[in-house]
């Protein structure tokens, strides 16, 4: 294990002045956490009159996400960031609507479905490899963009049986604008009601106009095909309300499709991007990963059955999501009063669970800022408190795509990693920013070296 200094925002001691705090928060929430945050179990923050509780203690996290999950709905601040583009899909819905949607979608993420997606994942990655093979040795590439386009192609193929060639640039543009423009305003941070005017918000709702047109086309095509395929889109079209027998409203259908497009590609792309970065900084771990690929695959692409044997690769991905959790923050709002680890939670408080902090917390991890995949050796998992490691969240709202993401990430890592070594481009500045997802601010410029 080596201990190269890894990209992270500087930490300060004491309180950040309010104005600096607000402007930092609008740029990158992970840069607002001072040294104390990584030492305490529960922290109370106040932005004018709005109370925020940041819960780091795994037992407190368990209370919010699992034991008393019914008392905690997705917070208005979080919804305000997500809903302008994604609408009210599985990620943001609540109560009966959420239960119905989750039941409808679950079969698309079961073990059999994952197995059936593996060939499409392999094919899309092989196509990228063929493109890389045409580049001159040492060619510079933005790996973050490469991973985004690849995972987008995979989600389009597996979930909607379509090739992303025409959709890709449209989604890419929308995601780029979304990441650049959608910011929490002071009105959101103060948790003012939904009817309160929010300047700029109306513009956001148009970011997805072109994607909406593409989705309309996909839905019409699927409707004409009349249930021949069993992809997610077909399932959504077939779903009927248990009480009324009615199909999904067009708006709800659109929101589900955009949710899966968005939630289903960017997070996995960022997980892979950070993994390539970490491997480039840790040659010993990279060599061990290569040895495993050699032993299990000997140069060929993995089949679904091989993935269980890629144990070290899985540990590398897990450790990468510990240090750089793509979903860096989860935020909830308390419907009624509660108590978390001795702290009173008033009705309406915002409760934040921040994997970025929990995964680097001093009381939970030994040398928390060091990359060490060995922490995830199966025999050591028992040492860790439950809910100390939550890249996919936990409880009933746990990520529906966790298995999909791990399958996809292992396949991509194995295929590309066996052929290429990825090196950080000279002079590249790597800086994590956390707004909607955790991503490198300037992308990840790397050079490809053929093995
Ligand atoms: C490494 C990749 C991924 C990470 C780190 C990740 C992380 C998360 C987290 C933390 C949550 C819970 C949010 C909360 O409780 O507030 C979540 C929910 C969700 N994720 Fe993922 N995700 C990943 C990949 C995927 C993929 C591939 C898909 C779909 C194909 C997906 C679809 C969803 C959906 C629909 C939800 C909402 C589930 C619900 O509320 O019932 N995610 N994800």
C-alpha cells in the first residue's frame, strides 16, 4: 500500500463565515466540511433559521435510513436540485407512488436481468476499446467524458433497447448544463415553501427539452412494437395501477425514463473515473489488479460468471467509492420530532447523511485518507459497523441499480484495464467537486499507455 496525497479540498478549523459558507456551498458542498466534521458523531448547523443535522454515527444513519425511515422524506433542498430536470421519478417520489414505482421496476434489476445485460456491457466496452486502439500511443483523453459516454450507451441499450448514438450528445449536453447551472439558492437552503419565487429555476426546466423529444420517440416506437421486448420501458408501459387499472400518465413515464437515464449512468461513470485516477497513483495496487485479471481472464473479456472471481477488482471499486462516493450526500426532512444519538430532531429539520464525510471519519476508519483496497477483504468486513460504508445508501430507498453498477464497473475495468495503463496527464489538476454528484472539476485528463 502506498500513501500518495490524494485530491481533496483543503480542510479548515473552526466556523466558516456565513457568506463564504454560502458561496462555497453553491460551488461544492464537500468543500464546506471542516476538520471537526470528520471527528464528531452528530453536528448541528444553522443557516439563519433553518436547522440542519449532519449525522455521521452509523447508528444514527441506520435510524434515518432504516429503523425510522418512515419519518424521513427526501428533503426539499435535495428535490429542488433534482426535480427541475428529472421530475418525480423513483429517486424523488414518496409513499404509495414510490412503492408502486419500485415494484414495477424491481424485475429489471434482479439477478437474471443483470446476467442478461452483461453481453451488452461487454460489447459497448469492446467498441470503446476498438476506438482507443486507433489512437496514437500516449494520446491524451478526458477519461471522465469517456466513461460518461460509455455508461450512457450501456444504459440506453439495456434499459431502453436503443443505441445511444443520437441520444448521447443530447444527454451529454443536458448533463453538462445541469451540472453547471443548477445550484441551491438561499431560498432553498432556508427551506422556504415551494411557492416562494426562485429566480433562474424556470430556465432549468428547459435543459431537458431535447431529451424529452427523444424519449417521446422511444415511447412511440415501443408502443408500436407492442410488447415484443421486455426492457424497462416495456415494463413501465405495461404497468397498471392496482386500484384504478390505469397506465402511467405520460408525465410520470417521462420522469421515470429520465431518472433511469440520469441516475443510471453518471454515478457509475464517476465511480470508474475516480478508480482510474486512484490506480494511476498507486502502482502496487494496480499491479495486483493486473495479476488477478491475468489469473482469472488471461486477456479475454469477462463473462458474467467470472465476475465473482474478480475479488480484488471489487475491493478496488469499493475502496474507490469510499474515498470518492459519487453520491456524496443524502438529505432528508423530518416529518415529526425524533431523537438521533441524543440529539433532538425538530419537525421539519433537514438531516444530512454525507458519505464523503462518513467514509473518511476518523473514528470509523484507520488512516482514512489512504487508498487501501484490503479494507474490503471479506474477512475484514465484519470489523466495520453497519452503515459506516454507504455508497449506495441504505434501507428501503437503497439504490435500485447497485448490482447493475457493480456488474458494469467490473466489466469495464477488466476489459479496458487489461489492455491499457491510464496515466494522469502532466500538469493535470484533479479537484473533486460535489454538487449533484462528486466529479473532478476539470474532468480527468489522462494518457493511454498500451500494455
Ligand atoms: C456507482 C454507481 C451508483 C451509485 C454510487 C449510486 C448511488 C445511489 C444512492 C446513494 C442512492 C440513494 C439516494 C438516497 O437515499 O437519497 C441511489 C438511489 C437510486 N439509484 Fe443509484 N447509484 C449508482 C448507480 C445506479 C444505477 C446504475 C441506476 C440505474 C440503472 C441507479 C438508479 C437509482 C435509482 C432509481 C435510485 C432511487 C431508488 C429509490 O429511491 O427507490 N443508480 N443511488
